[in-house]
C-alpha cells in the first residue's frame, strides 16, 4: 500500500504542471469570466434592458396571489407560494435544476480540458522513461511493473480528476458566492436559503464524481490503448495510437465494405462523452444513467479489451522495454 | 555461506551474435569483483541477466532467487546503477529521497542525507539543474544508502573527472562496503579499481577468458622485462603477450614459474590493464583484429 501511494505521488510530481497547475489556472480563468459576465449582465439590465411598459399594466390581487394584466391582453397569474419565492430571491431554490445546470456547465468545462491532458499523459506514461533511459533507475528499485502500470492508470483516471474536480468545485462555490452577492447587493433581495444552495451544491458534486467515473469506465479501453501504445512504441506513440485504428477502419472498409470498427470506436467515444452531458448537470439522472450504462454489452467488451491491453502493457514493460 | 551469484552455462543470443556464450560464474559474499571487457563483449548482458532485466538461457541464481521470476523481491536486496541509467530530469532531490524511503524497505534516509551533506546538492534542486558530477553523486548517494547484499555498478564513474572518481571509490570502501556486502563492478578505468578488487573476470565475445581471485594473480601471471639479447630465450617459454619496451621487450606469461623467468630479467605481477590487453590480444585468438581489445582500456 505504501509503495502504491508513493507511486501515485511520483506521478503527481512528474505531472505537476498538467494535473495541478492547469486546473488552478483554468479555475482562475473561469472565475474571471464569471465576474466579467456578471458585470455585463448588470450593465445590460441597468441601461439597455428594455423596461416593460407598466403604465397600462393592471395589478390586482387574485386569491392569495397576484394577477398581472398587461395592455396587450396577456395576463400572468402568480400564486402566493411563487410570489414568496420571487420576493425572497429564491430563483435557484425554486428551480434547483437551474443552479445544478449552471454548476454542471462549469464542471463540464473542467472535464473537457482534462480529457486531452489525460490522453497526452497516457501516451507518455510508459514511453518517456524509456526514451530518457530513466527506466533503468526505476527498474533498479523493488517495484513491479504491474504495480507501476496500474498506478499510472489510476493516477490518470482517479488522481488527476481529483485536482480538476476540486478546482471545478472551487469555481462552483465562487459562482454561488457571486450569484448570492449579485442577488443580495445589486438586486437587494434576501439571499436564497442556505439549505437549497447546499443541496444543489452537494448534488452537483455527486453528479460530477458520477459523471466522471461513468465517462472513465466508457473511455477505459481508450486509455488502456494509449498506455499500450506508450509501452510498445519505439518512437512517437501518438502516431501509433492514431494510425493503427485508422488503418483498421480503412482496411475494413476496403476489404469488406463495412464500417463496424469505426462505428464501434465512435460509439464508445460517444457514450463516454454523453455521460458527461447526461449526468454532470443532472444529479437526479445518476441512477438511471448508471443502470443504462451497465446494461450495455459494449461496456463489458470494452473492459475485457482494457484488461488485455493492460496485461500486454505489463508484459512489454517487463520484456521489451528498451528502445 | 550461500553464493551471492551462481551461474552455469549462461547463454544469450541476439540474432546471430552470441552476447553470452556459456558463462559460469560464482561470487561469494564479501567479495569485490571486477568485470572487465571491451565494448560489446557481453558485460552489460551479463549484468542485466543477474539483475533480471533480460531473460537468459542457463542456470542462474542470485541470493538464491531467480532474477527473472522473483525480480521485485530480489531488488530489495540487490541495488544497481546501470551505465545508461539517468535519473528522471523532473525529479527533485527531496522527492527522490521521499520516493526511495517509500518504496525501498532497506533504504536508510539518514545515510543518503549524510552522503548528500558532503556535496553541494540542494534538496530543492531538480535533477535537470544538477551538473554531471552532482548527478552521479546524487545517484550514488541514493543507491549507497540502500543496505543491500549485492551492489552492481555498471561504469559508475563514467564521465566524471578524476577527483570525483577517487572520492567515489574511497567513499564506496569507507562508507558502504562491509563484510556482509558484495560488489560487482564494471569499468573501463581498470587501474582505478585494481587495488579495490578481490576477484576479477575478463569477458570477451561472450566468454569469460579470466576468472581469478586477485590473490592468485601473482602465482598465475608474471610480467617479464627482458633485454633484446635474451628475447629468444624468453620467447621459448611461451609468453601469451609481448610488446616492445625500453631496451627489449615486456612479456606476460601464464602459469610459468617465476623462478624460471627471474634469470632472464626483471619480473613482476602484471597490472590488470596490461593483463587485459594481453588476454584480449592473446595469439590463440587469431581471428580478432589487433585493435579489438584496446578500446576497453582507458
């Protein structure tokens, strides 16, 4: 266990820039954008937003609520409960999915930036130490290649997302504070209930974690393929990782006229990305999506392929590691 | 006591070339063995097989373990520095110490710190910021702080200046080596380790052509400086090697009694470097080009 933790730490030391600094920078950038966005909204509302013509609007009590009668014969009924929510600024708490979606969009940005970073990480994971010969230093220590390969996979699938997730959550909290300040100070409305904010926030954490895990489970064969290429390539693992599937697709189409490989690969990627969009903004979808996912045979086939690719990578690291 | 290394008939072929050709080797605990051979003679292959880094045919046990199948367990007791091993450039010195402490049960951090204290290496430096000399010092500090039973050094001082090299070997003897440890060293700087070794093996074309204890060198090999007028007499005794020397020839004899040579001129035990050249250019290997062994000697 101690060794595994040390191996994970080693990966973080090596990838400090991409795993830790990138999400921090991204969070800073997003926070800046959010501030700019909020200021712009404020500006627009204040000066340019067309004010409704209220001169001909009749407002009358209807039951416990209000009835707005506009001049063009449109009328709106607002019941007492909604009126109360509106008055206390609980827009997000009356429509929690709105807050969830806003946080979800922030989280998806982090997930989408993490994906290319992970691809680069996996492509280099079992290649860069062979290229610079430091593999002989690592191999002089009592750590098996199985542990090495598996911790590298874990560092990518589970380790890096922790930092990206934390940065995403920090950005989310920042957004909540910003919205609260905007509602409270600029609109001069009472702040939304803390309970509602907390539940939205916790829901968005759960969906962030679940969305990422589901995406990773779909993308696992892709990650393992990248690692395999990294262990196999004598130079430029990227070309191998891209070239072989491309060649297979072309070959299949040329020889058989079919597109099974291409569509299988496409489906896998589509499912992986879809989990981000379907789960991250919608915490209530986690259970349904997870069940749907587990029912897909393609997922299990992907895991089988992943296991084979990992076994092959470990074998390569043991027997064919010299460039 | 159990042999540290026991090898029988080690053979390894790369394509058509035999990197190892039936090597037998025994190394007892507490010895310091020098493995000397020209480039491409099979030194690195032999070391790699001992360290479980390359599969090899034949019987091989290191500390009673199979280096291939029990590699991880073996490496808890065997440490090595490969000639090409380079510390990863992104690693910080402090991280290297943390990492070794975490993964190696026999790594003694205090020892490594003590070695490093004698150098100008800062804990916060990254490997890429260190000079070549510092880099080797760091690597050695890390490896020498492992309380291993067998230490394998493949060209440990390559590229270091003479001051560092002297420092390294004296620190290896004073601070590291003790009766429980065994060393296996390859180097091109034969003369620098000559006084250190208890055993020496020469390897040529994948075969061991010398495998003796340094103490036996006196009785097995004699170098004779003979004046020009007695060269024919000396030649008749069958030197394995001769070269021109001031006012005559210097010849090396194998298993010829020193008493028989003494009347012909000045006798002494040949230096390892001279013996190495003699063995590499031995006349009973006519196929070898004259320069083949020379690149191996500094």
